[in-house]
C-alpha cells in the first residue's frame, strides 16, 4: 500500500486530484456567490446565455484537443518528435476552427432573436470565449501528454482561482457584464502563466521540424472529428436542459432554480474526471493490452463505485438542508430536480464517464459516436415530452434516463471487447 501511495505521489496523482478538488470547491463557491450577487433574473439570463456558448463549445477545436492527447500520449515514449508534431498540427487546426466558431457566435446573435430579453447582448459579449478557452486547454493538454502533472495541476488551479475571483469582482462592480468581461482577464492571465511554465518545452515544439505525412494527418483528423461529434452529443446532455426550459417555459426564475439544482451533481463529476485525467496517458500506453486494461479497469470501477454511492446517499437524504444553507430558501423549488440529478450523478460518474473515456483510449470512437447520436436524440425527445408534463422536473428525469441507458450500453460494449477477440 505504501508503495502504491508513493508511486501515486511521485507521478502527480495527488496533484491532479487535489487540483480538481480545489477547482470544484472554488468554482462551486463562485456559483453560490454569483447566485447571491446577481438578481434571480440576471443569474437566469447569464446561465441561459452561457449555456448557448457551451453549445457552440461542444465542437471546441474540432476535437483536436482529444486527438492531441491521444496521439501525443501514444507516441511519447516511441518518438518525441512525432508526438510534438501531432501537438503542433492539432493546435493549428483547432485554433483556426475556434476563430471561425467565434465569428459564428457573432453572426448568431445578429441573425436570431433569443427568447429572453437581453440575451443577445450578453451572448455577443461572450463571443470570444471559444478562443481563450481553446488556447488555455491546449496548454493543459500539452502538460498532460508529457506527464507534467504538477505543472498541469498548478495551471488548472490558478485558472479556476482567477476565473472565480475575477467573476465575483465583476459581478459586484458591474453585474452581469462585469462577470463576462472580467472572465476574459482571468483567461489571459492563465495563458500568460502557461507560456511561462512551458517556455523551455515549447521551444522544443517550435524547433521540431518533423512534418506529419498525409496518412498521419488523415488518421489524426479522422479520430479528432469522430471524437468531437461524440463529445458534442455527449455533453449535450448537460446543456440541452436549460435550452429546452428557455424555449418551452421561458421563465428566468425557473431557469435559475434548475441551474441551481445542477450545480452540485454536475460539479461532482470532477471525481471521475480527476481519475481519468491522471490515468488517460497510462491507459493510452497500454491501449492494445487487454489484460492490463482489464485489471486496472476493475480496480478503478470498484473504488469509484463505492465513493459515488456514499456521496449519492448523503446528498439525497440531506438535500433540503443543503439547498437552504448554500442557496437560500428561495431555491427550495429546485429540490426534486436536485435529487433526480444526484441519482443521475451516480450512473454518470461510476459508468458513463470513465468507461466512455476508456472506449476512446482503445480507439473504438465510432461506437461512442453511434451511442451518443442515439442518446442525444433520445434526450431531446424525452426532454420535450417530459417538460410539457412535469416542467423542469421532467427535464431532470430525461437526463437521468439517458445516463442510465448510456451506462448500460457502454459497460456492455467494453466488457464484450475485453472478453472477445474482436467487437
């Protein structure tokens, strides 16, 4: 046991996990402060507008961030120059695409009139978010690919702290637009810090003259494109809810209450994400070794399952008290959606997130894509049907149903791959 703990410490696991714990606590605290500082109408308007930005970010970098991590990690020990070449190529493609994405958001705000008054102006102010987000996340991918977990954790934590502090200051001074503008300052400072932390290593990327051939570029783009559509549809489960409420209910108070119900369950995803963030490069290095994956997969699932079960039971039982203390009595109308989403967290954190990532690691991304397409359509259909009958609670029920369906399908597929020669 001491050897395991020592290895995790030396390879940066506790830095990664500790960073994500700090990030989620700070981000969650920021959410509470924004709920308090902004009026319920402004918080609903901000949540709705940022949710639309998130929909655009579903195609962040055209999936190149995933491709950079996958191909960079695979070739890290085989050929450093090839690994660096994939990182450079992915960054160029992703940067250009996100500039196009930024322009698309501006056009969207001009062409379409959103259902909530004032949302167009807020969305326009947020239009540069895809650009700064991609650059910041590309820096983090570089650190992860090269197993620089301490640097990654430091940058990740500082990024969250800066966004939180600047958002709160912006909300206090200038309300909703202050939150948006001050977030840009936070991202710019994070990017500058990332450049400083990786200055020497970035010179290696700059001086690397290795050029990918046509086949390597094709494989990279195919994987990245499949991954981005898969991620887009998967993350749609977390963003379509508020969008549907905005269309079919159109009440900022309802949006604010539902958004509040999602804060804790969705924030807790940092637990499986932290584990996968640390393990991803290692699994990539053994992505053809079924026995190694099988052994470490079961170990990971048992630990995650026990932790998530305890968290789910506690949150479900003490939900009324938690909402009163953290958000105030005025948000007690979010109790039922909160409890439903807490149950959804268990399935997402125990099965959907970790297993989905392992399926990507073994390069069975087409299965994830097909499953995401089915569940994406299912989520929208169930959301529309249930919202008409149960209101915002129906949207939460639709999300829970999709989480369970996805968990069952992905688990069955991975187990079949592990125990058969081919799938």
